[in-house]
């Protein structure tokens, strides 16, 4: 199927990745955005009211909707550096574990801060905090765990003198839905950042900061419609009410049943592909972002590029994952599939691999 612009629809067996559009919004989210588009409102007031409701739903002191998780990192760190219209100092520091440095560093470096890298020891963390950095930025997810202290230890050390705010980037850490409050209410981090357009299935151009009221108040001062650092990170009334509806919808779902449905799809993939000659199929757990569900990992007889290309060029167009895998493997993720699409993916792979076409690059 194609859109009116001729762009082909994709069956997404990859993940909630931005280049495929994140996730698909359920009907209540679409309706909330459509309703918001039909009326004018006092946008700052709506942001405050939405934040109050989101904080209540997620057991946090306060909440703020941003134009994505990357924007949330920038705004949260800016709010740790200065309160509002003051010039940003050129010597501000953000502490990160060296193993957690990644492409989203730009969200911090955008502010001109210096990122101080440390190793996974309490002593190194304490030495970095003595320098009184703006904050500690900690990346959630199993793929970031190696080479870093656990968040519980980080918060414990950071709360000692000199006390330092801890910001958790958990953009893709839903499921579990408890990520909305575990890092903040239960562990004590000052804020957690979540993508609105991934596991929450809200608007793709939305994000959420949850945590301490002092931090959210500063974020609000830095953000549009004020002419501050966040002016270009504008959030519309449609995203505000869409994300609120997404959180409400997510909290109503049976997460255990949803995760069980994912495991059934993975079971079916493994059973259906085991008979393909030369193919090794195994269960990969957790997901590529460390979420508590499996994906099917296929180790191919040749290199994977030809298989990926043929799936992408096929009818229907299918996207698969490669994150964290060797160059002979692909992964099938059940999280982003619509009912029945798992069977379409299985049939396409059996047809492709059984014919030998997928080995042309080997």
C-alpha cells in the first residue's frame, strides 16, 4: 500500500525507530489530536494543566511535554545550568559514563557544555561530582549497562554532598510502563525522559519529562512560547493532548498480556524458520533497547545485506532490525507489528530464504 504521495507503506519488524515513524497511534490518541486541532486555547495554561494530569497519572511531582526526547535532554540540562534568561556559562559540565556516550550527546553539547567521562567506579563518580557539574546524565537500557554503575548507586552517590541532579534518559524504556515512575519516585532521580512516540504510542514529535517540580518549572521558563533556548522546540496543542491521551491509554492496557503476545509471535517465528537450510534462529532477550520482551534473531548463511534489501524492496515492504548484531544476523521485533503482520513477515522470509535468493551476497 502507498500513501497519496506514493511513499510505500512498511511492515515494521524492526523497532520504534524514528526513521520508520516511531510507532502507530491508537484511536483515542488520534481523536485527541483531531479535537485539539479544532480550537484555540491558552497554550501555556494547557501545558500546565496537561503536566498536572500527567504527573498525577505517573506518580511524579511534575511533568512537561516536549517536542521529543532529544529536546527533553537539552531542556532538562539547560534547566540544571541556569534558571531562565541568563547566559549559559561556557564552563558547565555534564557527567556521563564513557560507555554510555552515544549519538544523543549532541542534545547536551548543543548548550556548549563539556561532557566529563568517567568509568564504572564510585570513586570516579565522586571525583567528578566534587567539580560541581550541572548534572549527571544516565542512559537507561540493557545495551548501556556494561561499563556503568546502576542507577541506584548513581543516585545514592549524587545525593551526597555536593548534591548533583540526576537525569535519566529512558526514551525507549516502555515497556515496562513502570519506567514512568521507577527512576524518579522509587529510585530518586530528579527527572526521567521518555519518548512520546515509541512505547507510549503517542505523537512521534513528542517527549515527556517527569520528575521534580523545581526542574519542570525551569524547563517551562526555557520553553516556547518564551523566546528562550527552547523556542525552536515548540509543542503544539495537538501533541500536548495527544501525548496525554497516549499515557492514559497505555496505563489502561494489560501489559502482561501484551508482552505474552510478543513472545507468542517470537515462538511462531522460531518454529516456522527452523527448517530453512543453513539458517540459525534463536531467541534474543531483551529487545534491542533492553525492553522486557524477546525478538527472533536470524543468523544467515551469507551476509545480511541482500536479505535486508530484498525484504525492503519486496511487496509488501518489510523492515527488520540489526542493532547490536553481528553482520550475519537480523532481528525480528514483534512490538511494532499490527495483527497478522507477523505471519506476513514469516512467509516472506521463508519464501526468500528457501529460494536461495537471500544468499547471493554470501
